[in-house]
C-alpha cells in the first residue's frame, strides 16, 4: 500500500481490530468501574488518537517502507498480545515498550531492515496520544489517572503539543475522514462540503518553551554532584571549608595496551581486532603513541571502560562531566587537551547502582523510557526538575555525552543484565545521536557475561596503572593545589616536597608498586604530607595507610549521602561499628587467606596478588565478631561498592588492595595471639620466601618495643653457630638473613648502644652477626647468592672481622696483612698492548 493511500478504511481497520481485542483484554477487577457503552466508546476514541499519532510518527520516519504498511503494522495491531499490553493503560500502568518491541519483531519488524523507523518513538507517541485523549474523557476519569501516566511518559513539550493538536482535530473529524497524514499535517475530507482541509501540526514557537535558565540550573546542579574532590583521605587537621575542584589533582589516564601511530585516528586504533589486522605495514612499524582515556571518549560514540578498584574510573567520569559543564557555562581554563575546539556535548552522569535501586523501588523492568524517567526523578532530587524538558530536548535534538558509571556496583547479576541489555542498550539504540560510556570493574564485564554489549558497537578499553610520569604529575598537583595552600608553602617548597616524594616512590620497588594505583598513591601522598617524609619503617607506613583507608569507610556514608538524605547519627561512624573491631576481623581474614595462599604455593605473577576471600568466609568472620548476621550483611553491602581496605572483585569474592595490606594485617593478627611469635617463626622456617615480609612487618610494627623484636629473632635463631641443635644448612642461612634484615629495619643497633653492660639486646645482635659470618665462610655447600646476601647484611650490621672496615682513628682501611711481602721486584699493571692509558709500574721491595 502506498503511503498516499493511507486513509479512511486503513486507519479505521487498525483501530477497530485493536479496540475489539483491548476491550476483550480488560481484566475483571476493572469491570466494576466500567460504565458500559459509554466507557467502550471513550476507549475507542483513545485508540483512534493513538493510531493517528503512531501513523504520523511512522510516516515521518519511514514513509517508503511498503511492507511495513501492508503487512507488519496490520499484523502487529491485530495481535491479541499487543492488545493485552495496551490494556495496561486501563489498569493505570504505562506500556511495557520492551515487550512491544518483541511483539513487533514477531510481526516481522526488524530494525536493521527498516533503519529509518524509530518504532519505540512511534509507540511512545501512541501512548501519549491515548492518554491525552483519556484526560478529555469523563467516562475514564474514575478508571485511570491519565494525567499522572501521561507525565510519566516524559514526552517532549514539542511532541506533547502536537499530540494535543491531534486530539483536538479528532473531535472535529472522524478517523475514516482522514485522507492523509504527514509529520506536520493531517488532511481530512469535510463530510458536508466534500472539500479537503489540511490541518497543520506544529509545536509552539518563540520564548517560553523551556525556562531560560534550564541549562545553567542543571549544569550547576551537576557540578555540585561531580566536581567535589573527595578529601576524606585528609586528616581532620587538614580540613578546610574550601571546596576543591576535582580538576585540581586530576592526572591523565592512559589506556592499557592501546597505542596509535601519528597518522592513525583513535577510532581506527581502537577498532575491533579484525579491522586492526588490516592496518598497512607502515603503520604497524611506525612509532606508537599512547592513547588517553579522555581522547577515546571524545572520539568514540560508544565505549566501555574497565578499571581496577581505585583505578580512576569514577574520577574520570566526574572530571569530564565537570569540565564539560564548565565549558558550557562559559568558564575559561576548562579546555580538554584531547578534545576538538568547540566540542562540548551536554554531559549526563547516571550512577548505575542508584539507577538499579530506583528501578527496583519503581518495579521497572529497564527500558530506554526508564532512563528518561530516572533522569526526571534525579533532576527533581537535585532541585532542578524544571530543567528536564530542556535536557531531554537537547539530548534528542543535538546529542550529548551520557555516562553510565559503575556496572560492577550492581550486585545482583539479574539486575545487571536487565539494566545493560534493557535500559542502556535500548537507550543507545534509540538515542543514536548521544555518546554513551559505560564503566565497570573487569570482573563484572567478562567475555562470558550475559550482559556484555556487542563489541563492534561498544569497544572495550582498560585503564592502565600509573606510569612514572603520572606519579610525578600527581605529586606535583597534590602539593601545589592541596597541601601547599593548607600549609602556607610557596611554589618552590611545594615542588621540592613533591620531588622528594616522587624520588622515594620511584626508588623503592615496594612503594612503586603501590603508587601505580591512583587511590593508594593519594594515601601515600597524604602520609608524606603529614610528616614531610615517608616513614623509614614500612610497617609504620602501612599502618598509617590502613588507618586512612578505614577512615574512608567511616566518612563515606556521609559523603555518599544524596542531597536531602537524612543520615542517622548512629550511622555516621561506620554503621556504629568501631574501626578497631572491624580491623580485628580483617586481620583474622587476612591471616587465614595468606596462610591458605601459601599452602597453595602460588608463585610468579600471582605472588604479587592478594588472596581471594570468599563471601562466606568474610560473613562468618563478621558474624562471629559482631554476633549479627544483619550487621555482617550491611558491612558487606557497603564494601561491595566502595574502594576501601577490602575490595569486592565480584559478587562472592573479595581481596585487599595489594598483597602488602594482606601481609600487614596478617602480622597484626599474629601480634594479638599469645603464641604469635612461635606461629610466625614456624611459618617462616617452613616457607621463608612466603612469610618473610610478614615477619619483617611484625617486627616493624613493634619497633618501639625492642624486647618483642629480640624475642622474635631469638625464636627464629635460638642457638649460636656450631650448636648441635641448629647445624648450618641452606635453610638456616636464609633465616640468618631474615633475622639480619629484621634488626636492620627496626634500627636495633640503637637499643644495643643504649645497654651500659652487654645484655639481651647485645646478645641477639652478636648472634645474628656470628651466623652471617658463619654462612660466608662455611665449608658446607651453600648457594652463592645466599653467601653474598649474608655478606651484605653483615656489612650493614657491622662487620667486626679483623682487616674489615675502617680504622676509627685514621679513617683508613683497616687492612691486616697475613705476612710481610718478601723482598723482590714486582710489576703492577700491564702494558699498552691491552690498555692505552696504563703503563707498567715497577715496585722494588727492599730487604
């Protein structure tokens, strides 16, 4: 059927068949409010309006698709299942657009075959026209709340105005009198005169469509939500009333393993693997440049960004949303280096965890319409509800950048699938003019995940850990913009302190590994800023970082509260749970996990990873400590979506941010045990490589109690060399090096020097020195590396062997000759045949 023949009988036939099925599908519980034929007629008029609106939108989108008009639309509107869905409107429910999309597919509609048709938008206008007509039907007023349902459709003001015009027109002409429908007009025959009349459909023009302030009001509200730098790592003494922008310390984030050549675009570089294989050889061999996360977002219409906990995903989202908001507000110094000049799409941020909570509370299934409804709800909570119409109009007409942040924070897998496969996918398919970015931790977006988006449309990238230059840049920003103003330091002082911190981090491997995480680097910078230097004692550094991570948990509840939320006083300090109690539980869990991991003999790369802790194990430990399953669930729920001292890797697995934290907390657990030293030494003797760090951290934690360090080393090495109870073996050589490192890292020589008469401190110190000397000169077969390590530790502790060291009086090497050199002539050096700058020297030793 040609579109020009869409009139009279065609429209009436669609409406009549649908009306019959809808009236038959009305549930029995609605019947008492039914006023017989009067209500039937009112429903038919609503369906007439819906059909007219649907055809207007479909005609505008896809007038040339003959198959749609001849076969698919009649089949769809004659379907009893479709009628049952439409009957939902008479039950006070909005249409289930996802179900209707499925039914349209059953009728033969395939989006890829009819790309010009926006079926979802056409059905939304059907719903809007039905409800608009219903507001004018007295017989339906006691049956459905049409005005409320109409508001929930969140139609644009322009569209709603056109639907009102269609409803008004149908009060003048019957459906069968319509002879033509276009996007902006309806043609009908005057039954009296027989002449054709063209009714123009047009939205209101001129001022007054949206409030003048709608965008600025929305953007200011967005900045309030996104642009606040999280200052919870700062101590209370550092807190000020000043609000810092997140841009103050934002550091460029790069993509892991993603590079491009100079003549290659970001889109080409990040295209799926089969396309990249076609790159010309010259490009593959050309110098490669890293790709920033920001430029990837700027270049791609769809993107999934993965990142580890504390790796900067949400910070990136908040930074870009805030900078784009400031640009649109006309502020200067807000340029994004990787974005084209003038590229400033309207930013929207949706935190998926909160979206999921809203969907559950509203009993929604997750559709593109639900995204719009949630945004309307969200803006109302922010106090800028009157900005929604303008926001929606701009996103539809001009596009924007919509962030769906934190897929992993949706704990329920079914909800995750519903939101991604429903709401996000539908929104991205419908609003093609909008850029869409989804963020998640890797565990929630695996290759086997049912909610994984099509890779050809949603490329997946991963944030890289901080490299040296990023660590340097962050430290400079932290001191210049955060610590400096609070301490009154000038630019030179800030640069000097930042330089010292950077040099320390890059020089010490155990700190460099931690600094790769933006979150952990922030904690290290805070510790450094408090004392002007990082503690020499690693255990003290980890203690301070653990305390800061725990303080994040305490303070996060207040910071995470949404505007208008009333936070109970008893919930402010970590749900009423003292942090020392929580740390006890985590220490126990850390010890058990470390012990289990050691028994599994994990080596290689995995040795750097923290052990996995099951949900059941964590819950059991929490229940035993707090005697409350409810409290345990509350704690685990909070851990699930907050990067603190324990990280949720998936719905049933947790880890510590780094194995270092696991080892430190495990050491704290042993310190609280009556036989902790015996347990620890037994572990070290059985697996020295695995338990060495924990041994050192245990001693370091007790550095101010030298008697504990003495007892710990005595437990490890209770006998002097040569004792029959402890013969020298390769294992004992390792224990001696561990004991020496313990004394060195705890500055034990200071306590030895304080003894007026040689006592226990001196005895254990000399015993370790003796073992090191024994290892170096042992007749038994020992690894060369072990002998060398013993010599290095002996040099640090003090090598008192004759002929070693420096004469304190002269400052010269204290050389001891075994015998006098016999008289004679000796040649020292070589001739120029080997070295041009060396001549032989003749030494004559007289009698």
